[in-house]
C-alpha cells in the first residue's frame, strides 16, 4: 500500500511537471510571433514591429468560441490589432480547419471584410490539408485563394441539428419519460418526443436560412452566379484540382509560392509574421489530467460507464 501511494505521488509530480512545461510553450512555433489572448485583451504591453509586415494569421482546428487550437476572442482581437497597426500591409490566412459553428465563422468573416474596407489592405488565403465548411466560409473574405495540391475543401452546406427518437425503444424496455413544457414545439428534437412534420420543417428552415447566407457569400466572393454556386454546394468536399475547376480557389501551389505571389502583388519591402493562437493550460487542466492518472481503476471504469 505504501509503495502504491509513493507511486501515485511520483506520477502526480511528473504529470504536473509535464503539464506545466506544455503551458509554458504550447503551440509556439520556432521563428514565429505567437500572441496570447491576454496580450490583446487586457495588457498594455502589445508587441509592435519596427518593420512592415504581412500577417500570416493561422486558423486551425475547429472554429468555435474557445478551444485548444482556436479562440474567437483572440481571433477578433488580433484582426482588430492588425487593422490599427500602421506597419501591417495585409493578411495571409493560413487555414487548416474542418469548419465549425456558423456564428463564429461569420463573425470572423465579417471582421476580415471590415479590415479590408476600413484599411484598403488585402486579404489572401492559403489552404493547408483541410479548409472545409466554416474554413471556406472565412476564406471567402480573401481577395485571392491559394491551396496545396493535397488540400480538401468545399463542404459548403449546413448542419442545423440531429433528432433521435427513442420513444419506441423506451416503451419496449419499460422506461417512461415525460417533459413538461409550454409551447407545442418547445420539446422538439428531444429523445422522448417523436418529431412532427411541423418540427421537421422548422429545423429545415433554420438550415436553409444559413445555407442561403453561406452560398450568397461564396457567390459574391468568387464572382459567380448564385445558381452555379448551389450546383456545387451540396455539402461534398473537393480536391484542390476539383476546387480550381469549379472556381472555388485561384491557384494550386506550395505555401512558399503563395508568399512569393503576395510579395509580387504588394509594393515595397516587408516580411511575413506568423500570428498563432497559443492555448495556455490552466491549473484546472493540470488537476484534471493528474486526477485521471491517480484514480483507482474501478473508479475510472465507473465514471466512464456513466459518461457513456
């Protein structure tokens, strides 16, 4: 028992040390300028450049309010910083994302459009391995879109929700559930309430509204007829070659070649500076990580069973 306790203590100390090392340098790439959200959202000390530069703004991972690879508040604050920095010459988006929420995607898109309209500076986009759905939505703010030859992009469509009707299964195994509501559609899409035709139409209308917004943005950005956009906007993904043929991107190249194109497009001497969201691990993250390691196996199995 004593040796087990010592072992747990050693594991806990090692886990804490590893977690702390991650918090000190997570998502920091050599040779890049990596800003934390706090630097933009509360501190007076803001990193400034003495030279002109184009910001390589990384949009990676799921587009959401706050995650380990993407943070909406940081993104909007960064774009605002670039809009007001006289040394900034433009933005080159580096997108490697499967997409995300409509709300955050649209907010970032609008912030980039405002950046262009208020400063007259250009926005370019380069696609990494994946630039789908919300990733492409944001790229629609760009004046020119480059993609790697192995990129998968497109997925122009909307998922409004999912309904699972478990009423027959519950009845079969003898489980009764009742939800008390006011308003005949308040309980729609709940597992204990069959979806009515009216409710299906309601949810479809939500998806349709968002789809109309998405396709109209693509049509404007790519100078295409809306009907032509809808022909290719059936939710499927496209390879880089297919995207080029369908008018969704402008050029297939390596990232360095995209930088060369930006250099040729803009006059003057400038450098490229990376802006990458840096997730800072909190003590709560560390404690959760450590507690998962030191809990007895039976407790872990019980918790996982409950969670599933």
